[in-house]
């Protein structure tokens, strides 16, 4: 049976935008209204409202004409440059475009009657957000950003596109410095706030893991009165996070992990190459379910997902069953089989980001794979950034995880990864270069049938280019990751 897709919700009427934007309008108001919002003229859909945000490297005002050429219904522009676009199309003219987007986000949150969940953490924010989007999407209209829109413009953009009828909203909130999460959490006003974990990430700016914990705990400040704080019970910073939650508007605290006192507790875990089988206690109820992605870290975070679903009045049993269909997105563990000389090999794409905790978790996943005949476990690793003065030691210390994970070959790229290259045995060393681009050809020539190749590094290390090169040279055989 062919079913037509339901029409998208109209986000805002043309007139309804005026007050929250605090705008004056030139041109004809969009009718019946706008169904999407964009800050990128390249990905803008016809009928979207374009916000000319001034970013770190580009000013959206330079792309207003392109936005109208691509079908924008209207554009939000700053008063100082509005005269440049008088003939281009309908304009909502404001003093500050980003501030106007923030006001629109707050207006969307104010009218929402859905349950709102916010997620932060040093590792696992996006995968947890995606798991929540998946399981809650089976239970009602669920709104979440399609990308990691977790910063000072991404959060209000995601809020501004929150449909008024959505039953659930899931928001990822990130930070690099202390104080960044507070205004974002105040904007989102979650009913449930999750901290996945705390790790030595952004210590270049924050100075210590304890300071990272304090910065992540800022998410609790935005909780609705009586809301639920969901905290990883196994980490050393648990008590510090709990103290911050107790001082917040939270009405209750739910912990998750393997600790015997965790309300969402892992009882048993069977790890397979492409999934995990889990038995857990969720507030005293035992359940067994399959997670359609491998890795102990993802299994533990699935407990946070189920705890949040329960706190948001969702169906926990249904959510657990839906987790079987979780697949990792590109850059965050997505897998593909590629045809090479001698047969197919498996590529695990972890190239979006990296820190010591996520790097060890990814290596553990690599350890759980089963290479084919004469195949090897190959790790292609780029620099982990923003780690401060401890960065050289943190890279060298990965040699232990390499050995534990039974990695056969290591290719390393970046000045920091040279410390790892110097620390691993010569029989494991595959090559090192200062840049990812300089190690690319060696990796391409090294892989053959039966190998499992995992590529990981911080976004700034540009390891995604190696993933792209592998996929360009070798033909995809079959995607994996869903049962």
C-alpha cells in the first residue's frame, strides 16, 4: 500500500514571526507561513526562512541573494545591511540576527507542550541524542537536530524549528568553556537533563577534569522545576555532578551504569561485532534487549536513554525494543564493507571526533571485530585536540589500549600522534606523518581483503578525508549495523 507522507507542520505564520523576532518587515509576508529555517543558503529548501547569521569565518549577509535565488520565503537581516537587499525579497529586519534567532527559539519553547530532553557530556552526546530520537520517534512526533547543532547558534536554531505539536524534543548541548551551557540550558528548559560522562576534554580551556564536570553540570541549571537529572554513576565525578543537580531545580536524580546503586543498571552485556545484547534493571524492572550498535560505552549510554524515556513519560519497553534498529551515523562508528584485493574489508568510520575516552572505546570496539582470513585489525589514528599540556602523555598512553585491543597495524597522523607512534612496538607500526593527507596513500595501499580498518581522530585532524579516500577507491559491498 502506498502512503503519502504527512505534510510538515507550519512552523510560523508570516505575521507570527514579527513579535518574537522584534522585526520590521519589508515586502509581502510569507503565506501561509514558513515550514523550515536555514542559516546555510546551500542547503536551504524552497520556502525556508533564512537567517543571515554572522559566524566566525562567514557573514550570512553575503549569502542573502543566494538564499533568495534558492527559494527562500524571506530573510532575517540586520538593520545595518538591510538596504542591500531591498529588492531581493521579503525581509524581517532586526538589530541583531543571532539575538532574533534566540528570541524565536525561546518563543517556540514557550508554546511547546512536549517533553523536552537535553543531553551533554564529554563523550556520547550525539549518539545518545540519536538513540532518543529513534526510540521516541516510534512513540510520537519527536523533534531533534539532524546534526550536532549544540552551540550558541545550533541550539536556538533547533529550538526555533520545534513544531508546536511535537510530543518530544531532544536537544544536544555542547561547550568549550565554562559558562557556555548556562544560557543554552535556560533557553531549552528541559524536563530531563542527561550528562553522559566526564572526560579530559577541553582541558586546554578548562584546566582540569573537575572543571569539565562543573561545566557539564551547568545543564541542570536550566531544568524545569521538578525535572529529572540523569547522571553516569560509574565515573569519578558522579558525586560532584550529583551535588550540582541537588542544588538545581531538579526534583529527582536518576543514575545509570554498572554500579550496584544505579537506578538504571547494567546486569549483563554480550558484545558482538555489530550489536550488543543487554540485560538491565530500569528502576527495578528487568529487561533484555538488543542494541543495534557495538560497544560497551554505547550499551551503558543506552541505560541513560531508557531512564530518560521513563522520565519523559514514554514507553520504556517499546524504547528498548526499538534500540535494536540503532545504527551509528557517519563519523561516529558507521560501518561499510568495501571490496579490495583479495576480498572485502570492513571500514569503521569514527572520524568525527576523538578524546582519550572515546579513543579507547573505539579501540575496544575494534578489538571485538573478527577479521577475515589473513585479515588484520588496522587503526588509523589522528590527533586528539584541546587536551592542554597533558596531550603528549595522553597520546603515548594509548599504546596500552592498542595492545589490549589486539591491533595489528597502526597508522598515525599529527604532531601529537607522533608520541603514540614512538610508544608502540615496531611490529605494529604502519607509518606516521605530520598530516592526515600525508599518510593517506600508505593506508590506501595497505588494506586488503579480510581487514577491519578503524579511522578516528579529532575533527581538526581531518581524518574524514582518509575515510572519503577509502570509499572512493574501493566499491561498497553492503552497509552493516542494522539487524
